[in-house]
């Protein structure tokens, strides 16, 4: 139980750091692009612009996912595991992955390595859908168990 | 739609016993006994039913009714 709490705390810290990193890259993105443009060959620039555009398009959904993940971890830390709110959180996370998959799929037409991210996002979204369905069943079972005297 | 009705409060009144005393004697919380009394329960364990029948000196049919 103690190690589980440690694991949740570790996940919370990583989630927080991830959120900060996302914002930091969003703020420094144009500056980084300019820096790379001046230091390296300008041939990279069109690809970097596509990367940055895809990043900014994905950013709101990524931040939403980080926020939802943080809330989900806090609820698990409080011992609220099999509750409806967690199902909604996992569902939102799954939809965020699907949106990211759509954006990276479109970006892959301009920069082919994005197709790897599309595949990863679709795979994670599918896993999250399965976990969501498992949680849904677990919540129903728990409700029935709680009302069995 | 017909359903199972729990007549626990009727039996408690007949035996002149309080809910708190019954909960204590059968070893369940008052909150759970309240769920049973108000008909919110989805199921009842045989062990709980047996304990209630023993304490109230009655049959399961005296507690449960289909109507």
C-alpha cells in the first residue's frame, strides 16, 4: 500500500513536470525555431515549422490531458478508484489521443515521421478505451457489491 | 413492476427492538441496515438473512415479500 502511494506521488510529479515542459516548449517554440534556423541549415526550416504547427495544434488537448490525468491521480490517491468521474477522465484522455492522432495524421502528409506518432496515439487511445470499459464494469460491480448487505 | 419488499421495520416493531440494537446483534453497520430497510439494497447475503432471522426469531418469508 505504501509503495502504491509512492508510485502515485511519483506519477503526480511526472505529470506536473510534463505540464510545465509542455508550456515551456510552447513559450520557447518560436525562439527555438529561430535559433535552429540561424545555427543549422535552413533546409530544416519547413519541417520544423510543420513540427511546431502540429505541436501548437495538439497543445490544448495535451494540456487538457495533463490536467485530467492530474485530477485522476489525485482521486486515486484519495482512494476513489472505481467511481464515475474516473471513467469520464479516462474517456477524455482517450479522446485527446484520438485528436492528437488526427492532427499528426494530417501533419504526416507534410512530414512522414509524424505517422509514427499517429500510430502511437491511436494505440494509446485504443488501450485507454479498453481500460475505460473495464472501469465501467468495475464501477457497476462495486455499486452492486456496496448494496449487497 | 413487481419487486421484493423488505418488511424489516414491521418485524422490528413486532419484536419491540430498535434498528441500532438489531444492527449491533447481527454485526452490521446501521448504515447498511438502513439500506436494507429502505429497500435500496440490491441483494442480501444468506448469512445476513440467517442472522436477522435468528435475532428476530422469524422466517425469511416474514421479512421478504414479493408484490
